[in-house]
C-alpha cells in the first residue's frame, strides 16, 4: 500500500534502533488447513513425553485446578473417557479451554520444559475431549436444595457458576440478553474455536432441569430478581463495551465487537487498519485477512514484546503476513470519499511507560476499513451490595480459564454458605 514516505523512513530508522515498526512479511506458508486437534501419533507422543510429576506443577498453575498429570496418566493407560471426565469435573468448558487457553499457566509450569519443551497440555486436553467425551454431566443423584440463583449472562463465567451450583442442588436461571450462549467466545474466529466445540461443552453442562436459560432477557434492574424468589443474583455480564480511542473521527472506526460478531457484514478488501495489540486486535487482523483484505496493519501503542497475545496468535500473525507497527498510536481518522486516512504518532518507552514523541504525527492514507480493538469495558456496576459480580465484569479482562475460576470459587463460597 502507499505509505507516507516520511513515515516509512522514520519506521526504517526505528526498526534498526528500537524495533518500533516490525513487518511480519516473512515466510510463505499460510495459516489454512492446519488441524486444531492433535493427530493420533501426535497425541501418543505428547502423552509419552509426560513425566507424571507427583508434585503436579501443571495442576497447581491452573487457575481452575484442572489436573493434567491425572488426565494424561488416565489417557496413557488407555482410559480416554476417564481423562475426559477428570477434565470436565473441574472445567465445564474443557474442550473450548483446551483450544484457546494461553500457555502461561500449566505449560509454563510444566517440568518437561527443563528437559526440552513443555507438554502441549492445552492441545492434549482439547484432543482428549474431542475424542473421548461421549457423555453429559450426570445430575441424576443431585438432590435439589430449594435455593434459586439468578445469573445474568450466559458467557463462560455465568455457565461455569451454574454448572457448579446445579451439581450441588441449586436451581439456576440464566438471563441472557442475546440469543445464544457463549458470550465473548462467539467472537473468536471459528477456525481457532469452532462453534461445535462450544456447543459440545454446553450440552455437557445443560443436562438438568436445574439449569435453564432465558434468552433475549433485558434485566435492567437485577435487584428486582430478589423479590421474584431468587436467593442470590450473580452478575456475569463480561465486558460488552468497546473501549474508546478518544480521538477525532473515532466514530469512523468499527468496534471489534461489531466486526467480530458479523465480519461478513463489512466489505473487507484492500487495506485494513486495526488499532490495538491484544488478543481481540489479533483476532480482528486475522479475520480481516481471512475475509479478503490485501493488506492488514496493526497499530500497537507499546512494544512488540508487550503485545498481549498468545504464541499461537503471534505465530498466526506471522503466517498470515500481517504487519505490526509497534510504538504507534492514532491521532485522528478522516474519511475522504470511500477511503480512510489514519494519522498516527510514534511513542517511546521511557523506562516506566510509553510516551508520545513530539512531531512524529504522519498521515497514512488509503485504508478501506479501520477497526478499533484496544480493549473492553464492563457495564457500570449497580450499587446494590447484594449483587455478586463474577468473571470479567468483576476482575477486568482475563482469560477464559481465569473468568471461570472466579465463577467456580464464587459458586463454592455460596455452596458453603447454604450448607452452614
Ligand atoms: S508438569 Fe508436565 S510433565 Fe509433569 S505431570 Fe504435568 S504435564 Fe506431565
């Protein structure tokens, strides 16, 4: 694409000196046609590499306390169904989590990394669930305890809370403002997280009258649910609002929430700018490229190594030849005819934070689509102290497993409270 010469010169200079602009245009291989699950020989190889560590560092590092040492040992002994059960007992989204969990928990703690490289635990987990989970959770021995819980939001944390509460006799009604379960999971590109993996996890959980979902539910005043017979009200609304850039022309950029929910609604062609450097920005860039964009460039405020993306996403950005301009922030967006110009400036790290460098603002013309993906925000919290917030709307943007772990911990606190 045509790039402002001054910007290019500056970028080349900073490439050498500070790695400010990094072009991932290396390698020819594209990301298509790769399996998200392990083949039989790959699975066996990973199972055999496991050292069966008795101190279970992998389990200790898992936020939701799933136990790779145990489920790998079960699979190694030929009992795949038991390994799927061990995963599902701790994690209601065992298959989904295996597909998208970053390697910063169990794999970072895996002892095998001291020998060569960690067991690919997440892919092992996803593969075992795909191959061997042919059952739903059996609630038949659960005795209802007469307590009713309202849960606002059918995303992972809401469903995780319902799963652990229903297993302990609580009647859970989930109020979902949309028309499907899954929340933010539905924004992840299907080639990385197929919809059927989410649905298999949901079908595993949704096997009891103790769990029901009311779709298209607009609960504007959750406190009113107490007067409708609910003993507790959990808010699991996630972060449904896209953070603002606060720049001129902001409204010209499509939010990542809108784009990822319906990428086919936008004519993705030519040149696409993605503002942001985290997981959702990477998803937007990957989807835009897959939808037909010729040139995709991500604008990242901080450095390349500060990008909050998984190694798999970094790898995909490389494979898809997506360009990344690090240390770059937008100043304004202008539309001329059908094209957008993005004005950006450079930032420098002063040892503590990234600060703008004066007189570096340049115009980058000829974009066909600009997407803003700098983060998300939860809805304003209600003042009623009886409401219990769980997952991302309580903790801020976190991983799937962290959001579910928070929901699980809250569920067990309530179980303890009503057993007392
Ligand atoms: S830490 Fe790694 S090698 Fe040890 S039991 Fe867990 S997965 Fe296996």
